[in-house]
C-alpha cells in the first residue's frame, strides 16, 4: 500500500457509506472502511476521529455558513444574510453531482439511531455557528438566535427536499423557496 494516496478523505467517506449501506453501521469497522478505500487504519484516524464522524465532514459546513453570513451585503437583514449563506452552501457543497451521494447518506443515517443523534448534534452546531456569525455582524442576540433557528430549519427541510433523487432543482432554489415557506408558516402560527 502506498504511503500517500490522493483523495484519502473522500475515498474513506465513499467506502464508509457503501459499507454502512451494505452491512449496516454496527457491522462495519474502521479497518473495513480503510481496507475498502485501499488505505490503512492509521490513515483513517488522520482524517476522522471515529467511524461515526466519517459521514459528518467535521466543521466544514459550519465554517462555510459562518463565512457566507459574514460575506453577505452589509445592508442584508439577518434572514437575508442566512439566505446568502444557504446559496453558498448550495454552490459549494450541495451540487448536482452530490445529490445521489446525499440521498444515500440520508438513508444510512435514518437507519441508525447513533447516526441520527450525531446528525442532530451537527444541526445544533450549524445553528450556533449561524447565530455567532450574525452576532459578529452586530445583530442582537435574540434576533441572531431566531434567524439562525429559522435558517437551520430551512436548511434541514431544503436538504431533505433537494436530496430526493427525483428533484432536479439547484439547492439554492429549493432553500430560497423553503425559507419563504418557513417564514410564512411562522407568521401564520402567530394568528
């Protein structure tokens, strides 16, 4: 086995997803994942803390959301800044080429309670990241938290809709429409 091979992280993720789908999460080991990817166990641990983390991308999404909120126009309202971030997520992470992978990932996570728990924790982290980014823009704390919660709910629903393999829309389109629906649902729930 070569000491260094390109795209090790991506190969490990693909191998893990395949194995989790074939054997189940509980019946797959780190060694299984590394071998399927043509890598070593030590290479796996250079990229991921454990087998649970292999499907969650570290803090990349939280960082992407925070940077995109920071880059939103100065005149943007908090929700417009969140919408800007959702557009960036779509163009960077949720591309048409990743739709099938994303649908498979969702199915594997849905089938395992430990992975569902990790997905929920990731969602909390994304919400906190958005709230902190809005706070750095000078948005008051409560407003930042509400906008971040709405953004996280929008992201979750849009992600589910977009990853349906029958869907052909860009993620940004789905997210913008979903944000409008979430806002409308929130307003109608106050009546």
